[in-house]
C-alpha cells in the first residue's frame, strides 16, 4: 500500500528524538536469529522513499534475496573472494589515489572493527574471515541488494544515498539495526548473473537489516566523525 500524498506529521509516524536517533545509529555486523514482523520492511522502504529526489525521479531499486538464491549468492561471492578474482566495479567509490588524510580515516575505522572482534593486525586469516561476513549479510534476517539504472549520473547516486540513510534511520526508529555493505560492489557481474539482472542494473551496495545481537563483540565497534571545522566554512 502506497503512502498517502499528504502523510501524517513525522512525529506521529516516528515518535523519537532525532538527535538520539541519528546519534545511536551505527553499522551493526551481528544480528539475532529473529525475523521482522510481516510488512515491516515494506513500511520502512516507503518511509525511506520520502527522501528528496531531483525532479522526483526516485532512482534506485531494492531487491530482497531469501532462501536458495541468497545462499547461492553468498557462496559465489566467498568463492570469488578466496580465489582472488577481480571485476571492474560499476562506479568509483574511493578517490584515486587516496589522499593520506582520508587513508588515515579508513585505517582507523578498520582498526576499530578488528579491535572489537579481537583480530590482530598481523592475523590475515582472521581479517579475511571477518571480511567474508559481508557476503553473508552478517546473518541478518533481511538481505537487500541495491541497484541503480546505469543511465543515471552522479546526481542519481546522491538521491539514492539519501534514501539509503532514510532507510537506516527508519529501521533505527523501529528498534532495528542496519549495515550498508559496500563490499558487494566489487562483484557486480557475478551478482547480476546470479540474480538474473540486466546490464543496466548497476550494483551499488548491499544492506543488512534486523535486530542487533547485543552480545556480539563486533557490535561494540565505534568510529569517530571529523570535527566541524574540517568540513564547515562560513563565508561573508
């Protein structure tokens, strides 16, 4: 059922304090074996689609994978990763070359993750095992593949990004957790073949949604955000 053109005020739909909602949201990488109530995902997606969109084009598609197709995709992704196979990605995510200022942020985030799960820097096997959890959607009850039509330019990715964040916040407001999975973008051809998608379907990322496992050490991972003066300037 589509949302009405004039939805209820947001406070009646999501009764929460936004500062707490945004502040508590984090990438969760371990979930309980507990399904979402019927209709929850559909409702979250409809709320996320309220994100701003240039010319109201609403780019992006969300594909939920379950059962056998999910198992086959996870197995294929792990096999490709272990074999060292590489594919050209559908879009460039990281700057090339990576500036040292950004590289330091990337390294700090990885260190926080591996420190939480007790994996030492020199433990390559342990790091690989943790990385492969991406391909199993961290065992979340909901596994999504996010795509965008190849004809969209950078603005479409911007609009889709706002929808993705809207989905994460909508999930958070319902007591759910989420994690965007950029690792899936490394195997776009494999994903298209396994899911029977067309060449116009660019693979943007995956997403895991479910109830966070409060006992999992990996969910204690904490990353920082840069200071305001690093990205905000006032000109007069």
